[in-house]
C-alpha cells in the first residue's frame, strides 16, 4: 500500500486527506473507498519498471478486476489498453475510451453475438478453441472484415497460487493444449477474415514468484519460432496478468521486480526470431487491488464460540475470503491508535456460516458502531458483488486529496426487482 494513500491521523484511518469516519457519515456504510493517488502510483510503477526495455511494451488493464466506469476512464487516459472477457466488458471498455486496437477480446466461451460485436468494434481477439476460430473466420468473412487474432495457449505451467485461480495448467479449461498449438496456427493462417497477429497466455492470478512468468516467456518464444516458419509476422506476445500483491504483509514482487526478470528473458527471446512483437501485459489486481478499502459498520459484538464482530458487509460485497480463503488485513478505522487487546472474527450479515470476512484477528476492543476497514479490496471486490439475501450493493467513492466523489450510488430497493416482470394473468 503506498504510504500517503492510507495513513493514520489522530487515531483515525485516512484515505488521502479524508477520514474514514467522515466518509461513512457522509456516504453511509458499507462503502468502497478508492484512492486516486494509489491508482496513479501503481500505473506509474508499471511504466517506470518497463521504461528501460528496448522493445515495445503495452499494458492492457484487466477490466474484470474492477469495472467502475470512472476507474476505467482514469486508466484509459493513461494510454492503457484493456483485456475484456465478455460483451459487457467490451461495452464498458469502449465507453471508457480505451483504444480499440488494444482492447483484447478474451474469453473461453464467446457466443456468436459476442464475436459479431467484437468484430464490428474492430478489436483483436484471443481465440480459445478451433471452434471459435471457425466462427470468427465465418463472421469476419461475412462482414468483409479482417480480425487480428492470437491463440490463448495453455503453456502447462503450475504457479504456486490458489487452485481456483491457476489457469495455465494442463487440466485447466483455458487455452489451446500445448501439443496442438502449431496446428491451430496452421489452420488460422489459411482462414479467411483472420490475420494472425500474436500469441497469448495467462498462467494464473495472485502469483508471488516471478519464475513461472519467465518460464512462460520461454514457452511463448518456442511457439513464436515455429509459427514464424508459417510466414507470420508477430505484432504482440501477450503474457496475460497475474502478478500478485502483498495482502498479508509478507512481501510480494513489485512491477520492477517483475520487469527485472521478464525484460531480459523477452530480449533473449527476441534475438531468436525475425519479427519484433510488442510485449503485452494484462495486469488487473496489481493495478487496482491495493487502492481501496471496504468500510463496514459494526452492528453487534457477540461472545460465543468465538468473539464475533458482526458487520454490515458480507460476501455479498467481498466474496474473496469465502471463495478463496483469501486473507485481507482489517483494522478498526476509528481506533487506529488503540492497543490491540482481543481476538475477533469478523462476520457479515448473510445467512450462511461461510460469511466470514476475517478470522481470529487481534484488534482493539471492538464495540457496536465502530467502523472496520478491510484493506486491498480494489480488485475482484465490488466486481464480484451480488444482491444475495436481498442486500443492495453499496456505494463506491473515489478520493482525490481532500475531495471525495461518489462514483457509484448505493442501490435502491427498486434495483432489487429491476427487470422482473409479473405475469398479469397470474394475479
Ligand atoms: N488476463 C486474463 C486472461 C485473465 O483471466 C485475468 C484474470 C487477468 C488478465 C488479470 O489477472 P490479475 O493481474 O488480476 O491477476 N477473482 C479472483 C481472480 C480471478 C482472475 C481471473 N483472471 C480473485 O479474487 O483472486
């Protein structure tokens, strides 16, 4: 977390120049709060990390991590491209103003309608199967368009991360199996409406050891060398996203640690091929993850089997702990200067025993009305939220210095029934 984005003043947690207590008073609880400074710091550290590369580098922000339109617009104006995984993400990325030449349409199960939409928008595609290649070729041909494509390849690399977010394993649903990659490219170069432009892989997420990425770079160049023999000129090699962040305070590689290993490996690879493909990266979490806190008010404290602190946000607003056993730091935002004296388990309001945000944490004495801050929730936080249990999604606020902007309003009760129709015949 960048020091000046989140700091303690007078016993209270501040996001830049605004106290969390004030934010909750003004905007209500629960509340997602983003620091614009933290976002800019992350973007700049990626840029700086790769500034010395003697080849082209392009960053495609992974929209799935956080698709708030204001956030997308802030990232788009930094000359980032976008990785989109659905028609909806494509819609949002176009609206946010990302350059369509660098909006990569990813996805392992695109419908014909989504493919048509992507082709009409003129974006490049990452192709996940031969069936998809055929569909793209047919529709592009019908529309008289030429689509730049890469295959998503499965490099069969096993990074040390949660099994639900490791995607480059042989057993994963993603990508063209390693043994079939070259045949797939042979088919693509002979397909109408399609121009082979790149190679794509994404080995997983929350990866805190850089070596699997270096391994993946080597694999990508193995493919590059083979497909150049087919007369292909490569425009990009896309290494996907996946760089982890430091959720637990145990350390994680920074973009510069990442670049330090990746850049020489890439340069090495380039010396073995004829074309000069740009390096594309698709960071999500490492751009937006540490920029936000979730503020949630304590409704009650109960001494039972454990000391339970029941707050007003649950897995409806942050599913990562329930889904991946993810660890997020927590603090009592209005008692930052108090001694940590008791161990608490923070639970949400959802009617499921798995609705636990944080287990066995030593905190200052917690009382009803306190505000718990859950850290590092910018990525896969709000974007994975739901209305389960009839809970309206909360507001999102962006802080810039002393100013706080609402970038999404709290949902209304009517949002809980939006788009529902009641057949009048039945009543
Ligand atoms: N590119 C592709 C093709 C992806 O599938 C993903 C993430 C990314 C880029 C961005 O990866 P990142 O830099 O954010 O690690 N919900 C899970 C993470 C799922 C990641 C899915 N794909 C979580 O909360 O940990």
